[in-house]
């Protein structure tokens, strides 16, 4: 990668700073890059830490722009907030959950800890029963480097040096672009030095009202192009089975308010939880045809997402409890349960421990990983 010459020493220094709790320079990696479409239909702000989207401004029905994603006024809290809600970064090296933080290559059904070619990743979820979003310090908590930037696009680079116990090195580039007509595009390319699982997501929390007139997303309308959901156990780990959405609260093939069947969602996202934290498998998994639509009749903002990914995790934020941005009424008010919905384009969750699906998430030299999602915003009449 010729264009990265001279940047590796910066990267390694900041990674050491993260690992040893050294004080980082205040202007990096929490620097702000602002992208604006020429027609002023959309403005997005990012920081290098996690290649994270920190603000996204689009126009509501009244013509006034609103910031429709959750986050912090002080972006250093992306690292220091103990709640770690994962506000809008790139998540990797493996998104969602890995049972027991363990997998093998070739994959087997929940390999034994002392088996051959078995890898162990630090567990950080469900009292140590699984690994969530890449480990203790996944890609969302790593310092990415800007390699290209202009007024409408920014590209970040990350070198994963066998972090968190994954095999081999992985080089990743992510490009965020805004375009006329209210469009945000994110694309990722990753290459590995040896066989390793890769499964990424962009973990954006949406509230299309921006907390103007409503404090939750229960009246947001949702459409998901999916007729099955991954069945999971009490630790949100796949059982290997799928649930047909017919006649269930999971059915969003016909557009419904998120809260339309709210009383029937108790326990769907875990014990004592109400709402959703589930993985839908798209019916049409051809590139850029599958997707999700979300809109608010209150603000008049509509979001249509198309993606190259075969699945989507929808999480309605039951465990949120973090001070809001000032523009959202903070800091005296908090983001709390159901304040937003995270829509995470991804692969089949924990497929590296579910060989019966026949889903190959192992990448190596000559087989690179790609990820792309397009977010299009419009205004309702």
C-alpha cells in the first residue's frame, strides 16, 4: 500500500497509547471530518476513532436540518464511556456475537477449547458467555488513519495486527461518501494475511425525529425485506434454526410501526427485555437489492437502505442509558430504552460456529472481504 508510507509509525504509536492508557492528543483520533453534498441535502461528520459517524444532518418536512443519529458532544467518550453503546462506528473484526469467544478453522460446531486450529477471543457479553463486536477493543475502539479526504468523501485505514486473538493481520479501508439527493454511502474493503473470519457492520443508531416531538422510535415505520429470523438461545447465540416471520412480531414485510406489536416483544431481545435485538435474513440477497426502509410521519424523514449484505440486525436500544447530545436535549436528559433503533447490515451471525448453514466467512490472501451500504434520505409529503 504505497499511499500509506510513513503512516504505520503513527498508527502503532496510537495503538500503544490505547493499550497502555497513555493520554492521546486531543485533536486526533477524535478530529472531526465534515462532508457536505453540493446540493446541501446532507451533511455528515466523522472521527478517526472507529471511523465513526458522529452527526448526520438531513432536512425534515419543514425544510430544517436535523441530526438524526445518536452520539456524544465530547467524542472522546467513544473510548471512555463505560456503557459502551457502540455509537455509529465500523465494527469488526467480527461483528455481533461469537459463542464462548471460540471458533476453529475449518469451522466446526462449537469447537472444544483444546482442539486443533482453535482460536479464543476475549469474552465481553452475557457474563462471559460470548464475544460481542470483536472483543474488548474491537475495530470500533481502534484509531483509524485518514488516507484520503475531500469535501464529500473520506477514506480511513486500519491495520488489525492479530488483535484480540484473531489469526493473521487484516488491512481495512472504509470510505464514507455523501452525494446529492440526500445519499450517504459506506464501503469497506479488507484483506487478510492468513485464514481468518471477517464479518463487519456499521452500527448506526437512528432517531428520525431527532427528539423533536417524540422521545422514542415506537411510532417509526419499519419495512424489512425478510421472511425469516435467526433463532437464538438465551445468550443471543444462533441455535442453527430459523424462525418464519409469518404471524409473529418479526414480520415487517408489510410496513408496520416498530411498536405495533410491542406487547408481544417481551423477551425477544433477552430475558426481561422488551423490543428487538434480532437478525433478519434478507429474502433477496443479490447485491444492493435487499434492504430496509424506516420513516417517521412526525418529522417527515424517510430512510431507504440497500446493501451487499445478506442479513440485518435490528436493535431497539433497550439497554441505552447515556447522556444525550445538546442538540437532542442533553446533557440533562439521557438516551434511554427505545430512544433509537440500530440497523446493522451484516452477515449471518456466528456463522463461524454454525457450519450447518454452509456460510463461508473465512478470508485469506486471494479472497478479500467487501461490504457496502447505501442510505438514501427523502421527505414525506
